[in-house]
């Protein structure tokens, strides 16, 4: 499981689609879809229910979301710590 996969997951939840998420994280839609599929494979669970070409966050996804968002925030803090004035 990688930060990029979690980034795409959180962006997909917030944007409502992999297309919009891909734009937010500067990736193609197919790369965003692949990242979600890889994350689900790694975890061994579906994070979204597929309903008429839409992704609907399911119970597993709701459980992952706060932890994924927290990890991304912590990673951003680490990057900030070692850039600019702190470097």
C-alpha cells in the first residue's frame, strides 16, 4: 500500500469520481482507477460499491478514509519539515 494509492482513494471520495480525482492528483483516469484497484487488492476488500458506473463508498471505505486522510496529512507535514526554512 502506497501513499499515492491512498491519495487517489481520498481524492476519489472527495471528488466523487475517479475522473475528477485524477485531475486533482495529476494522473490519468485509468491510472486513478488502477490505483484504487491495486489498493483494494492489497487490502483484500472492496472500498467502493460499483453502482451504474458510479463508485459509492462502502463500509470498508468509510473505515479507511479517516486513517488514509491522516496518513496523507502526516506525510505532507514531513515534507514541509524538510523543505524551505527547515532544510
